[in-house]
C-alpha cells in the first residue's frame, strides 16, 4: 500500500531516489530532482517513475481529491501483484479516518499514471508535501522479516567424489519471500560471473569442485524489504588420502626376545580422520591388540611391549580415511629376532602418552592413549590426580591402553595420570584436559513493535568458555554506539525511536571456538488513530439503574488523546459520569435520560478518528417462576420451572447447570430436555437416576444482565450396597457377621437381608438370622442353620421404603467348624447279588452334610429275629453299595439292615431299619416245549410252556437268539417279566435262519437254557409301491385302481393290498384290506382326504405309494397319481410325513 497525503501550502515533495519523466502538451506537472510542483494543465501528461532496482511491473495510480474544512486530501489507489522484489500491496483509499498504518522506510516503486485528473482551481496551485512508503496497517501487524528455516551446515567432501557437486543449504521465510546472497571467507560471491556456482532457492550449489578455490567459510544472507539477516558460518573442507611415497621394502627391525619394539607407520599426506590397522605377514591376518600389542590411532604406529618368537614376520600398516573410505598400505617392515640372547627384565618405559595439555570441546568424546614397553609386560592403570573417582560413563579399552570420556562436561576437566607397572618398577605420564565450549544462548531477543518516540531495550545472554563477547548487527551491518544508540555487553538500547530504526537486528555472541546469531525484527509504528479493530457497538443496551462502561480503544502510534460526545455535546465529568485516563467512559445509575448516541474521538499527530454507538436503556428482568427444592423417586420424571418477565427489546438465553457443570442437552438428551418458549427455560428430567440428585441452577442471560435461580433435587432410591462384610465369629452352625452401611440414597435404611453362598448352592440364598428381623439400625447379626465344615461366603442387602438395594461385596470365604454327622443315609435297601451274598445299598450323604473330614459309613445287619448286629465300616465318602459274602447265608433270607455315618469327630445317627433279602439261587430247570415260527420277514414268534412250581423264584423268561450256530456269541436277547410264555422278536433280517433258546430268570440271574431250535424269517415284501394309481370321484363314491405288483423270486408273494385313508383334521387312520387292484370307498362330500396304498405279503407290508390328496371340491372329477396339494392345506412333504408318522 502507498499512502499519498497532502496538507495545504506545504513547500516540497520528497520521493527518495525516484525520478519522474514527463511528456505531453500544454502546462505540465514535473519532478525536478527531488522537488515536485503541479501547474494548471489543459492536456494531462503521462508520468512515469523509474526505480534503480528495475522493477519489471507498472502500477496504476488514480489521483483525486477530497475536501475537508482545512485540508486537501489526495487519495491514492494502488493495484499490484506479488513479486519477489517488492512488498505485496493491497488497494486502499486513505483518508483522515483510515490513516492507521505503520509507515516504513521511504521506498521507490515503478508507477504509471496515464490519467492525472486536474483538481486545482484557477489560482496558482500550492506546493505539496508527499511521502510514498510501503506500509502495514496497525490492525494487521505481522512480523514479516526474514526468518531462518535451515541454516548452512559444515561439509566435508571426498576430493575425488564422483558427484563433484556440493549443496550448502540455506532456507528462510518472510513476506515478501526473502532473497539471498552468499559470501566466502567474508567476500561476497558474484554469482552473475561464476559459471560454477548458482543458487536454487536460497541454497548454494557448487559444481566442478576445486579444493583451492572452494575451501573456506560460507555465510548466507537473507533479505527482503524489511531487512537482512546473516546465517551461521559453515565450513566446506575436502578429505583425501595420498599413497605412501615409496613402496620399496622397509628396513628390517632387529630385536632380542623380551625386548620392546615400535614399528612406525608414517601415514601419507591426508585430510580427514584416519583409522589404522596392521597386517601380519599377509592379508587377512591382522594384528590383534591385547596387553602386549597396541596400535595408536593418533600416530598409527604399532607397539609391542615384549617381543616373542611368534612375533617374527612382516608388518604392513593399513591406513583408512573414514570420510573418503580410501585405504592405502605401507611397504612391509620385517621384524627379525636377534641371536645374541634373551633380553632381561626391565621396568616399564611409556612410549605412547597423551600431550601435557589436551583441549577438548563440550559434549565431545575424548580418548587418551597410554602404552608402555617392558619385561614383564606392564599393566596400565588410570587415575585423576585430584582423587575424584571416574564417573560411570568413562570406559577403559584395549587392555586399559585407551581411556575414553564421552559427552565431555566441565567437571571432567583436570589432570589425568597413566601408570605403567611391572615387577621391575613403574612409570607414569600426566596430562591436563582443558574444557572449552562454543557459545550457547541463554536468552535471545524477540520480535518487537514499538511506537515512534518510544525506547527499545533488547538483551541477549550466552554462555561458553571462554566467555563470549557480543556485537550487534542491523540488516547485516555492524551497529555502533551513537547518541541515541547504546551497546553494553549483550544489551542494545535505542532512545526515541524513529522510522529509520525499523529493520532486522542480530545479536552476535562469539568466542574463539564459535559464533552464534540471534535475530529479531524491530517495527517502529507510526499511525493515525483507527477504530477498525475496536469500534463501539452500534447498539448498546443497559439495564435501568446499572453502570455502563464504554471503552475507547483506538489503534494508534503514538497513543491518541480521546474525548467523548453525547449527541453533539462534549461530555464533562459529573457525579454519575467518569472519564478515565485510558479513554473509558463510565455512567453509573443509568436512567432513560441517558439513552442517546455516544461518540469517542481520538487524535494524535498523524490524524483523527471516531466511533459512535447508541445506548438503549431497558427495564430490569424478573424471574416469575423459580425452580423449588424437590424430592423424587428413582425412575420418575419432573419439570423444573424457570420463567421470566423482561423488556421486549432484550435478547434472552437460558442455560442450566448441574452441580456446577453446564448441561449438554445434545449429549445428555436421554435424561435432559429444555422445554418452554422464549420467556420460559423449563428443564425436563426424564427417568431420573441417583446420580441426578444435586443442585440445579437456571441461568438467564440478556444483553444487559444475568440472573439465576437454583433448586436442590433429592433423588430417593434403594440403598447403596453395604461394605466391609466380615465374619467376626463362627461355629459349626452359626456365623456372626458385621458390616458398614452404604448410602441411604435419600431414604433411611429400614432393614437388612443376609445371604450366603457355598460351593454346593446355586447362587446366593437368604439365611436365617438372630434376631429374625435385622432392622436398619443394626450393623451386626448372627446367621444360624449353617452346615458344619462348609466354606461360606456372606453378603448383605439393605432395604428402605423404595426397595432393595444392590448387595454388598462378598465376604472372605470362611469354613464352619466340624462336628459329628447329624444326617443318616437314606433309601436303605438292597438285595440281589449271587449265591451267599447280602447286597446292601443306600443314598450317600451329600458332601455339605458330612460335617467334617474323615467321613465314612457304618453298615449294620442281622438276620431277622436275631439280636446281635454285624458291623462293617467303609471309609469312602461316595460309595453307595456294600456286599457281604458268607457261605452260611441261605438263599433269599431276610435281614434287618441299617446304615450310619461317621467322621473324625465321631459317629452320627443310623438310618431306620430296612428288610433286605440275601441273594437267591437261579431257577434250576429250563423251559420245555419251545416252538418258533416266522411271522414276517423281520419278526419271529416264540412260544414255550411255563415252569411248574419250584424252590427257586421265577421272575420271568429270557429268549436268546443268534444267526450262526457255529458262532453262538452273535446273540440277541429279549426279556419279559411275569408268567408270560410268548414273545415276538422283531427287527430281524429277512430270509435268515435264527437259532433260539429260552431260560427262566430271577434276581440271581438266568437259569439253564432250553435246547436250541431254529426257524427262518420270511422273504421280504416287494420293495416297490403301487404304480399308475387312477381315481374317480362320483358323488360320495371314490373308485381307486392301480397296477398289480409282481413279487420277484427273492421277495414274498403279494397276498393283497392295504388302502390307508385319513380324513383331514382327524387323527384316526382307516384301513381297507383287499386282494384286488381296485376298491370303492364311500366318503363324506364335505371334507378332504389323504390316501396311501401298500402291497401286502407274508413278508409284511410293502412300500407305500405317494400320498393322494382328495379335495372336497373334486366331486365328479378324476385323476391319477398324487394330486398337487393346495397351499391352503398341507404341503405335500408334510402330508407324506404325517401319513408316515401315523401309519
């Protein structure tokens, strides 16, 4: 945006370095150097302003004038697009109320004005004072100077890299987007005349790298219209590794056994970090370091503390450049053992030691080397001369030849001592680690916007060792002390700021180990007052009798002076009117007479502005219906009223809070709903739960006041669960419980119910207590009627007038004490068994009634009429049968029997006496006159004579049958109880020979079998259903006809046909047997029928035909086969199934 402002009768125009060319006819306006005068013209000239920056675009200007009482205001519209080399400018017409912008430095721009309107009178025109600046309005203050996103980083590149290109990254942001320039070793790089270097964005790309020309420190500068900033300095270095100068064999090293030796590596010329290794004789056999051999990574030399015969051979030094990954090998050095004897023992001689002074940077890794020759091989140890022990981070490597200190800090500095020792003596080397650190920021500067004539104070602080020094830059140039500007240590102060102080500033902290920059933008604000961000509301409402505060907060630099008007009158302080120094207007005890338009007028040296609002005074709002305290039962619904009477000019809103939290009606719509109209905020609460009890507040907000009304809602519900149920005392049948009460939930607790659970119960069961009724005041009771030696859990349920509450958590599991059994076995009986046996049975005592460990049974028995009992003890808990064997027991003799229980505590009661018979003998005679005949293909009838009376009982007969007489184990068996002498055996195979015998049986088992007989089952019936069934219905007479079935040789001959008839909705099935293939049936004419036909033979019934459905509407009809079944009745499948299930 460009501002163009004129005040009458000013003397000159200043447009910086802009030059204006004028051409045209008649009287012209012209710019002479830095002076612009305007004269009357008939034909307006075309004006063109040019810039030394050579901007490529032109901007349109329209000049006009706006009359005010004292000034002539020239308004200017500027349209432009965003470019990299100019600030983005927005169209803006400036007038006395809108000149609220930050005026930047005077800038030049390319302006094209094809239509300059005449606006002066016939009098000589005044000379105008003009300023053209890039500006930002105060309501949109944004710091848009360059900001670093990515600063350059140090680079080490292999000198022979195939890429042969380096990219030094530099990225910044700002508006307009920053431009960049680069310097090398403090000299600006002329990219326009350098074919090897160019920029991409802000990054510098160097091609065809040259070690001599490109090595050095690079620095990037980012700049836009707001100023310039410098980046950190980044070094570009090249790594390389030359070959060894000579490849001829090195001179042999002659040593005596036991002597120490040093083999020198002498690495070639290089740049970049090196790593060393030694080959012994030939690759890949490398020298392995241990307490006797050491390779220094500082010199590359190989040290052997004590030579042994196995060390004789050729040694080759291998040098690796860790950057370029190049590797070179020296010529071999022969190690030869002298023949003049073994070297004697001698004290250590330290050959590898660190310098007297080791400078080290903060956070770096320091490695100190120490190795000694000697015989015996010396041992290496380390210490700090201060006596301070090493921290855990310190590591010893290579048999203590290397001391490594990672992440070096100030406390690690000091003198270190290496000690080499063997039995011949010891030697030491010392050196001091000196700590240094490049600067690091402790406090930096921030972007700052200040009004013109204000004072600036910036301070930055950094630590480092040595202590850093400070300097300041503005737009990349050194800032020097002057009258208004003072620099002291890390502080910069500027007094009475002016527009030229705006720009990008950098605080620079530097010591010999590094330099760092902190950047910030200073924006000096100079603007006329503006209310664009804080205008008065067009309509202000206030309640009668209240206090009104009207704020006057213009944006202005420097701050504006303000005054107030009511209507057209200037307001003065009074008893009710207060004018605060910050421009705020306060009116107390407002009345309707205060209703009016109020205007705040603000003014500073750059202009004047005003804002107006109308004050409307309203009547107080009243709550006409408030919510009241209520008690309610869980599950019910209520409406809490909240209704008001208010001034119709007010906007009203209602809200509800529950226990201090605003109710979210959308989220909690299941329970809460706002009901009512514009003056009603009633709250409906549906299906109230216990957690809905609490304080409800209805808040009423209007334009001028806020009111509220509250009520307490008490929700009554069943009690909460009791807690801490514990067993205080327990016996074999009782348990004394205690508990703590739960919440009564708005209704007093009236009583408690005690419940118990055991492994033998299904769920929780109520238990008997003492007292029988546990009232709500009691917190202890005794449970009675428990079973002994059973593990119980207890819980308590509270009740009130609302209902039963949730049960308490279960108590800890507790076992009742043991006692003698008090329950006798039941259902004592028995009998049966084999000869000379007495079988006694009973129902076992359940585990929960056994009353203790070591449970078992006592069986007592005696012959009926005897006095003495015979006892047997069984220690098993789940047994239910006992067998007594004795040859003296007569068959089927009666015994008195009783069964009791015992456990470790003693014997319990016996059952009542039962009479049980001993085992009887099997019948001694086989049935006679056994006969059998085949009834069908699957059935045989067997007949025999009943046995005459005998000593043994006969309870029934057993028929045994089998197919193969050579395999009598293929047996089937049929038993019938009673004195029956006939049985039908079914489910047999057709046309098969079966062998049979019959025996009588009783409880002792079956007696002897009769002599086997045999019979053959008949052939099977035909396996085909009657076909080609035809039927005719005339009146109530149904005539059926079908094709005959001819039996095959393996089938029974057909003897007739069976017709099955079922009436709809009747269960009975009528059968008609005929030896013909036709039959007539008389049917009732008002119903439906189902019919099926089967063939009959000696082998039984054949396969049934498909079910035929005769509909009651079929009178006078004919058909064949199975008629389709109407869906109104039965599906065909269902009909067939029904026939099969009934027939």
